[in-house]
C-alpha cells in the first residue's frame, strides 16, 4: 500500500481524564456500599431486642405507625428507633471529628478520646449535672451540651497550643493528651465523690457510655449539629487535603494554617461535645473510623471526610448490635464494647507507627 490510513495518536489528557473518572467512580462505589451497609445495620439493630419484631412490622411501624398495635408502636418509636438512630448519629459525629483532628494536628493517633477532648466533655457534663441550674429555668437537655462544648473547646485549644510549642511531635502531643485525659478523669472522680445519689448515677452513666437514654429530640439535636459541621468540613476539604501534604506546602498556596487548625478544632469540639452530651463517653470510634476510611478512600478530603463519617456511623451501629447480643438478656453499655475492640487496634497503631518511625 502506498498510503497508510491515518491513525490518531492517543491524547494523554484523555487517558488522565479516564483514570480520574475511574478513580472517582471507585470511590463513589465504596461510599455507596458504606451507606447501604449502614441501612442494613440500622434495620438489624431495630430488629434486636427482647420483643421479636419482623422486618415487615418494623417498616410498617416507621412508615405507618397506626397500622400496628400500640405496644409495638411504643417499642419502635420510643425505644428502638431513638437507640438505633443515636448510635448512627453519634458514630458519624465521632468519625467526622477524628478525621478532622488527625489532619489538623498531622497526627495519625489523634482522636477526641486519645487527646482528652472526650474526657473534657465528660467533665463539663458532670459540672452541669452537679450544679443544678433548673432554678434559673435552664433545661438540662441543652445545658449538658453547652458545658460539654465549653470544656472540650478549651481542651482543644490547649492541645493546639502544645502541638505548636512542641513542633507537632506526634509522641509528645499524644503523651500530653493522655496525661490531660487522666487529669480530667481524676477531676470527674472528685465530682463523683461529692455528688448526691441521683447525680452520681447520671455521671456514672456518662462515664460508661450508653444509648439507653436516647430519644428523638436528642437525636434531632445531634443530627442538626452534625449536619452543620459536616457541611463546613466539606467546604474546607480542599484546604485540608493540601494541609495533609505539609504545613509549608499549604502556606505556599495561600492557606492560613493557624486559622484553619483553630476553626477545625473548634468544630471538632462542637460535634464531639454535642454527640457525647446525651450518651456519655464513647472511645476509639474517632480513632478507628478515619484509619479504615483512609485505607479505602485515600487522603482526598472531599471523599475521606464522607467515608470517615460513614465508617463511624457503621462501627457504632454494629457496636450497638453487639452490646445487645453479647450477653443474652443484658444490654452492655456501648462504651465498653467500643473499648474492648478499640484498645487492641490502638496498640496495633502505636506499634505500626513505632516501626515506621523508630526513636
């Protein structure tokens, strides 16, 4: 042949675009699977309990309550639905808080629990319980999150100051957070010692972490705060992704790193304090969820934030199921379940980090 047919050379930009679309599609698939898993876990959580209810009855009870007997309506709407929803909402809040805290402090071992923010929220709630403000017409439902947030925010600012003064050393910040956690727990112990019987019961409930007192009003408050913080987190996802590359890189691209860290930790304090104000101290979800999300999604925060939030929701929903089935006829405080699973994971993370960064 004298003439060869013209063949268009491949365009590198088309190849990159296809890779990007495939990358985004894979991440969206993982997020969809996480969301579906949460729905399945929610239905299973609703079905577990002393009174057996079929999935058909559950769906009927949620969509058309009057189609069921009053006893089943009470079981679904007053007991199981608030319990199961609160597990998802609190787990999502802690997953979001953990992801933001790890990025803001550039510390893979950071979480509201390991750095004492959860203990600060517990201390604040204990103060609100012991010093009764009902005579001033203040509802304790709103007073608990206010006190918890104030102490959690103060603790976050202290941690940020220490992180800056120590040059962001992971080990030093972690040890300071653990020391702070023990100090706050000691102060909670003092409050328990001087508290009256009814107040002591509430504080003990707080320290164990339990969903038993959940109701739809409290779930609505947690959901509104979670939605507010989640939307703001997504708006800052680009800045957080750049910050993950390094502080100097972020500053060179015009990001005010100090302001970004400050606003992030205030947001973490808010979502953590409100979530824990109604269920007590629940550890390790904020530590485990971001690591699982990072393994699945990667570091891009517009996906990582969503994935960590969904992972937190799924983990605490599964913990809720385990807490009701671990010992037949007895519902364990959910904080105990997360601790039993989270402590080995935390030790493994420390060991892995030490292997990568030996002293």
